[in-house]
């Protein structure tokens, strides 16, 4: 009887238990499963409820408020379907095509224009839905195990702080949607193995099409689906591949659409530089691969100790390294050990083998091993792969607290029957949740995000630049008080200097720092910085325009004319550029050219009293008094309290011989001068 009892306490369960005990709490109580799924969904939403009142931050700006396609609402959807990811903001082809999330942004702009809170709420709700559906999927995959395993795996996945970038940053909705439709595809595919209904298979193909339509990374899941079928349904390898042909067709259709859009877009495709991905600067394949493995080590560290976190890991936060680096060697040893475990467990359908292969498949497109992508490292890249680690953690935790229990019939018994395990898990969940909630606060807006992350990733030139740019945009430009404005300007200047100390040829930092010095009145230094920026992009119209303005302020009028003329030829055709060009021509006594420039400025913006005044002065210098009078009169009408305009108008009347009007205008100017 004793032997019989011992034998009954063990089982060999599909899904690869590899000796793990089975408890009398199988995942078969639908009511309990529903309670736990709703609990996980509510927990996921609760973690991110403090993001709803956040503003747009980081890449949100380029995809929503500054994107002319999403801003059109429903009307912009057709263009979103036939253009690349960043086209509506940069009008550049970066090779990415992710229309699904962009369409949701357009819909939100139509229904709730300019409201980031709606978008944050949607992200939170999607994350809650992921928590709900993920638990159901894990229950199906781990149905021979204790119900604690899928619950703990889903709980740790939801609570992990590495996910804050994906949920708190509206832009990363593409990651949420991609993973959500992966879950739906997997559940439908598993349902097909039981029902054999073609409709279910077609629905799985549709769900997978939406998965890749959300983000190209979804293509890696095509390697995950046969793993799911093999490890968790008992199907042989040949039969695992057969149900996948509709999914392969979905992937093929998406790839064809993707390639067509990228190839036919009017803007030319840009190449990523080392500013985007530091590995681009690797001198050889060895250092590139060694650095990629080093980055994997950083990911692994963040799994177990997610601090500090950063929205950016670009140049030069992670310097290039070699295979002698201790972290690289440690990662290689870990990979070798994981490979052995995975290979040994394939035949036995071990859950650990599955998790290792799942991790390998989901990191294949973003790991910078097989090809370079547009980023060195990003926490969002680990969203899907993290599931493999939480499943392993759940299985190991459950194994550590093995012990027979009675049948679990309700939610109360679930939390009391294995109290030690639940206690340990809750401690872990609370620690991760606290970090998640605190990290969410950093994503409030660009200032809070960059101010925090520049400390965590002080080696990133882009972070220093972005922090300075946020200060300029949010604090300097709106400030009406001159002294406070200059105070904030002097806070921003060191940020750009820090960026240039890391990357001396950083174009945007050179231009921004030059503009700061220009506003501060240091024209000589601003000219040097603009010239350095032009070494990177010789025909950039914005820098040429800024350079021309600085030359004008430095009384180098001929150089100002040359720079401003090139800026206009390059596409900088705003009224300010024409105004400075006109003033520069006036200063070298080329009055006709000055008048032509002022006319172009007024064509862009007719309501410019200062421009009308300057044009009147040019006409006066040419002794064309009628035209001068017309300009000064319009300037005085737009600014009735401007004594200078009335005085110049009176002078033109006097030069023309009209003493009555001259006296009236001079009297008006004198009265205004006394009031001042």
C-alpha cells in the first residue's frame, strides 16, 4: 500500500514535467480560472493606472501630435496603410511598416483629439487584456501541472518592471498589439488541434496577420507555434508543421505588402548610424558579436535586478567590447549551458527546453546577432522573451514548495492551501510592482523621463541631447520672463555640451547648442557650432538659416547673405529667413534686393509691422517716398503705439514736401515718446 501511495503521488505529464510533482490542483476548474484571470487583468491595470494622466513622451511626439497622418484621424488611415512607420513625422523611410498601432492612434485622434490620457488608458486596458488572455493560454499549455504554475508565470510577467516602457510609452502599443495577437493566434491554433475545424484555423491565420501587421517582430512567432504544438500537444514534428500553412501565408502576404510599401515610398530609405545602434561602429565582426553578447548579459541582469532602467541605450552607453570581456565570457557559458539543456530536453518535451527555444526565437530579430537593427538595446525588445523566464521561475518555485494538497475549489482555497508559496510569490510581486509604479512616474513627460534616465544612462549622447531639447521646448520657448528664460537656457546648455563630449559630430546637438549660444548673445561661438554642424550636413536649410542669422548679428552681412540664400535654396522659406536676408541686404546697401526679400517675407506672413518698417526704410533710402510712406503707414496701423513708425512716416512726408501730414505724424510720435 505504501508503494502504491508513493506511485500515485507522481505522474508523467505532457508538457515535459521532467520529474516535477503534480498536485491535486489541476487547471480544470473554469470558475477558479476565470476568477484568477480577472484578478490578473485587474492587477495589470492597477499597476499602470498612474500613467493615465501622463502627457506624451519621447517617441510619442513623432507618432501622434507631430505626425500629420495620425492627426488627420479617419482621413489619414489610407495613407497610414501605404507609408512607412515614421513617414508622417519625418517623411523618411526607415524600413519599418507597422500600420495597426498607427491606425489606432488615428482613431483616437478622431474621437479624442490631442488627448494623451485616452491613449494611455488604451495601453493600460490592452495590458490588462494581455494578462487575462495570457493566463488562459498558460493554463492550456500547462494543464497537467498545478494551477499555481500558470498563475505565477503570468503574475511575474505582468509585474516585471521591464515592461514599463511598453505600457507607459504610448508609442510602444505596437509591442502590446503584436503580443496580444500572438496569444490569440496560439489559443486558436491549440483549439484547432482539438476541434480540427477549418474556421478555427482560418481565424488563427487572421489573428497572426494582425500580429505581424502590428510589428514586424511578430514574424519570429512563426518559429514559436510549432514549438507550442510539439511540446504541449504530444504531436509529432511532422504534424506540428501541417497546421501552420495558413499562418505562413499570412506572413508571406505581410512581407509582400511590407516590401512593396518600403520600395515604392517616395522618400528614400535611410541607413542607421552608430548614433542609433552603437554596433554599426564596430570595426570587425568579432567586436560586433562580442558586444551583442555583452548586451544579452545586460538584459539578463535586468531580469533579476531591474534597476536602473532607461528609455535609451544608444551611443555610447554600451561601449564596444571583445570576447575577453568577463561579461561576454559569462554569457557565452550561459548560452552553452542553455543549449545543452534545450537539446537534452527536446525528446522528453521538457518545459525548460521549450522556454529556452522560445526565448531564442523571440530574440532572433532584435538581438543584433544575425543582423543589425535600429537600436543598440531596448527594454521593449525583452517584452515577449521575458515570458520564457517567468514560466521557468514559476515551475521552479512550484517545485521548491511541493506538497500534497486537497482539491482547490475556490479562490480562497487557492491563496491558503499553498501559503508558503503564495507568500514568497507575493513578496516578489510586491517588490516588482513597487519598482514598476515608481518607474511609471518617470514617463510623465519628456522632462521627467530624460531628467531621470540621463542619470541611469549617462553614457548616452542622445539622452543628454534629448534632455536639453526638452528644456528648450517645454521651459525656454514658453517662458515670457527674460531672466527666467535665460536661466533655463543655461540649464540646457550643459546637456548639449555633455552630448557633444560623448559624440563630437552629433549634428542635432551641434545645432541646438549653437541656437542656445545665439539666444544668449554669444554669436561667435554659435557660428563655430553651426559650421561644425554643416560639416555633417552641408546643405541643411535650418542650420544655414541659423548661421545666417548669427552672421547678421555679428555684422558680417555678406556672409549672412550667402548663408541665408543657400538656406532658401535648400527649402528654408519661412518669413524669418527672408527678413534676415532683407536686413542683411539693407546693411550692405543693396536696397532692391532687400525689398525683394521683405516682399517674400510679407507674402508668407502679411502681418509683420517690423518687416513693413524695414521695407519702408529701404524705399526711403532709394528716395521712393510714396512707397516708403505706404509701408510706414501700414506698420503704424499694425502698431499704433510705435513712435518710431510715426516718426519715420513723418520724415517721409517731409521729404516729399507734405508738411501738414509730416507735422501730424511728428506730433503723434512725440506724444507716444512722452508716454513711454
